[in-house]
């Protein structure tokens, strides 16, 4: 890995098809634009038809190859996830090369998804897990396929309560719920890779996080730092944190773009900004969090996900 890996280092993506969730704004939109500009056929998976249509025009203007297309996806509704997976399989002819699990909510008030799950756990984690499982056959039909799942620095210090993931028997805390959902994304990414390797598949599962980007994520990330100075600078919507530490979507999207396209990426790796605390900078490979490396936690989360969603995981 070069010390300053950037968009210019991305190889030609002509002939590859990518699905990017949450592609209507922020990191997802930038990722979709870059991949389309490199020649990939990009499917923008978005909840809002209006915002998705606007993003589609923007990505279409950047595209150098196949025309991008819009796929309706509401990660907070598993029936929508199933419909989106079916649409992707139909549009791609069962051959998908990249799945970038980018979309997410943060620090929402207590609430439930259409299926009764805590909003952040259900949207950020369960929706993506089910989408990934349903698209595995198409990914196996792709060439050098990769699944990139976004975690967060807010996963640091978080924990997954396997016995009570939906905060039904403990006091709800928006920051704790967000941290749990993003840690679950990282745990899932590594567990998926372990199972893919055991099954002899060549699909790679990689985790990434964008650092501190100027997308309103400051409060949630602040809660993940034990250092009181960093918490003070980043947290509370502090404008000083935005000025001193935040980076824009162009830099924030680099870790997931690296994970999706760079040579030498291996399954189970974790890509993050190289700066202090992983807040900003060019992408670098870092050690996954200790809970994400736990095979016991990975297996427990995998089984819990299947039980909650009623979807049969593959590979089992």
C-alpha cells in the first residue's frame, strides 16, 4: 500500500458491476461517482426515490462506462431488502462483483424498524447482513468479488449484547445503540470472511471505516474515545472539531474504495484512515477490533442474525 493511495490509483473497473447502499448522498454518493467514473456499472441502492433520482443524474454525469441504475432499498424493512436483492439478481444476471454496505443511521431516538428491531441495529446491521446473504449467489457469479462493510470509530469501546440486541431489557442509549450496530458490522465482515474461506469461496469480505467526515457524525464518534481531549474536540457538534479534524467525503470514501478495488487486499482486513485515532488521512490497513476477531462472538452474531431475520445464512 502506498502512503497516499487515492482515487487516481484505482484501476479501470470496466466490466465490473457494483451495488452501493446509501448512494444518494455523502460517502455512498462519492463512492458511486468514483466507481462509475472508472467504468463500473453502478447500482445505487437508495430508500428515497426522489433523492435517489437526483443522485442517479449526478453519477450518470460522472460515468465513463455502463449507465448507472437505481434500486429501491429500505434497510429498515426486510421485505424491501428481499425485493432489492431480487432486483439486483435480475439486473445483473446473477453476476455481481462488488457489494458496498455503506448506508446507515446514527444517534436516532428510540424506535423500531418495520420488523420490530431497534432502529440502528436493524438498519445499519441486520438489513445489510440479510442483503449480503441474499446476494452471495450473485457475488459467487462475479469475478474477484468483494463485500465491503462499513464500520466506524464509534465501534471502539462498544459491545454487542447478544441477549438483548434490541434494547428491550436495558435502558436505551442512542450512542450505545449506534456503537453496537457498527461493531456488529465489523464482526459480521470478519465472520463472513471466515465462512467464505472455510467453504472454499473466492469472494472476499473486507471491513472499512471512513474516520471523521463532515457528515454530522461527531457526537457518536466522540463517545467512542476515552481520551477526554479528543472527546471534547470532536463531540457535541463542536465546530472546532469540524475545522481541525473532519475530512470531506472525497477523503472519507477512500478506505471503502481501497477495500473494494485495490490490489493486495485480503479477506478479513480492516481499512481505515492512517491519521491519529483513525480520524482522517489516506487509507491504511489496521488491526480489526478485538471483538471482531473473536470467532465465538462472530458465530453467536451469525446465529442470532439468522434467528431474528428468518433468513438462512449461506455459507452456513
